[in-house]
């Protein structure tokens, strides 16, 4: 028998926060919602291979079964469903219970398909995924059980990193979030106070701006020894998901910025991005940014990361008297630098009181992203050779260098 639904079938997208498909999945969800308002999204706090664990597998199958109940149930003929229940009731002697079952089936044609699923541990309550009261609950920021029951009807369900608590939203990205900026300081800090003497820059041709004599911090990148990746969205089960960044932060080829300790619980949900004024001595360089949570007990843990590639503008044809060496000495940004924007991706995380927001800025996350060889962009990839080390300068205490965090209000 062919079942034709009376409306568009609602789609369900179970995904993991550290899955390397999560960026594309969330973009697809935003597009699908325009055509299918019944679409649902569930994002867990695990990596790609974490789905093999029973709690995460239960969430994935629960999403799929609920979608089938919602989409296929209304399409079944009412008479068949009602007759089946009434027939079974008549077979038991048509007692009073059978009559009530038949009457109930007439009032609800889909009663046999509505499964009474048991509550998933940590999903339908205000406790975290590990069954203990989270910091959000202790601070009074968690919803009451009745509010959580109402949240379960919302189409977007997100498990927060850090606390493991589930939160429902009406759409993605959440409309409740507001963007807050943290400016990079010369003391490797992240400040919520804008630089007083740094007016907005005026853009000029090619993305460069007028003279900027601000403080800068620098780091070196060697393509022969690229900065390794540590956790995150990776296919390698031995190097994916949430990882302690202590060993990575000992390297000298990255800059680390940290905020002051949080005075209260803070929830960040949405898209994170970084805006930087930067220059480099290389023809081509990658700019990698990573958001972490620095906890006094657990150390520094990665949350999300992104990369953007910068290339030097091709030099104009040199005059005959200009040496070829000077012509090839193109650098990115020049003396005034250029503004680069790094999209760190979607995130849902609970920062507990006492923890810090930490930012990594480097030029590689190998092997998650193929290393940049610091070669000229005009050279074909198969012909590129490993270039010399390069020096990157990051403008700080500047209106053009800040981190944008979507804080859930």
C-alpha cells in the first residue's frame, strides 16, 4: 500500500557538536526551515565517533522515530487504525474496557503509532548528561521541569558543552543571543572594554587602511614544523572531540589570549567569529583561530575553530632597473596590515563561574587542515616547495581586533 502524506514530511537532523559535518548540517537546516517549518535539529555534545556510545545512539534513534511518527502517522487511514483497535476489543468480549478502547480510537486515529517513549537520562530533566546538578542549576539559571517539558516541543535541541545540559530553541541561530565583543590587548588578554584611542578604521583600496601605529604581537610559523591540531572535528578517533590543550599551548608558534575569570555562569549559543588586523612576511599564510574554555580544574579545552587563507597582492610589473629580489619580496598587509575575518563556526557552550574565555591564534592545525607552504599563490600546488619560516604580526589594542561571542540572554 502506498501512503501519501497530507503535508510535507518533517526532516530531522541529529548531529554532534564536534562532528566535521556540523557546519554544513546547520547551514542546510537554516535553508530547509524556509520550506519545511516542521524541520527539527538535535545537536549532541560529542564527536563523530561518539555516536557508538549508548546515550548518544539513543538520542539519534529517538529523533528518527519521532520524525516517522509525526510524518507517517497522519497519513494512515483512520478506519484501519480504529477498526484494528475496535476488533481487538471485540475479541476480548466487548467488555467495558473494549468499548472505551474503541471510543478512544475513534477520537484519536493515530493512537497505536504514538509510542510512549521512556524519558532519556539527562534530556528531559534539568540535570546534566552525567546525572548531576550542573553549574547552571546551582546558579539558578536552569529551567524548571515544566519549562523543560515545554522546551521539548521546540524544534531545536542543543546539548551544551561544559554542563551537558539540553536547551530548546525556536530556531537556529537562536534569536535570544546577542553579540558581545572581546578586544585583544597587548598583555595577551581579552577585554570587554573597547580601546579608547582606537577609532573605527577607514577602509582603502585592496582592504588596507590608513596609517595604524598600534601595538602588535608577533609569532613565527615554520611550514616544516606546522602547528598540530589537537582534538576538534576530526575523523581520527584518537584525536577528535574535546581535548586538553596544555601541550599545544607550550608551543611558541601561536598567540594565546585569555579573559578575566567569569563572575557568573555564561551561555554562548550561535556563530563565533574573529576579526583581526594582521600582516605577514609570507606570500601566503593561513590564519587559524580556536576558542577554548580555561578552567582551574580541567585546564584549557577546545570548543570550536576556523581558518582563513590570506594571500599577498600580486606585484605590478617591475621597472627594468628594479631587482628581481625586491619584486619577489611581497608581504601580506604591508606596514598597515589588512583586516581578516575568521569564522570559528557554530557553538553551544556553558562557561561556569571562575572559568576564562581563551583564544588561540596560529597559522596551522595540521593535519586537520593541509599546511600552508608559504609559497607564492601563483605556483601550482603540485609544484610548490616548502618555503622559509614567516613572521605574522597581530594588531592589539585596536578597534579592528576583537572576538565576537553570541551570548544567550
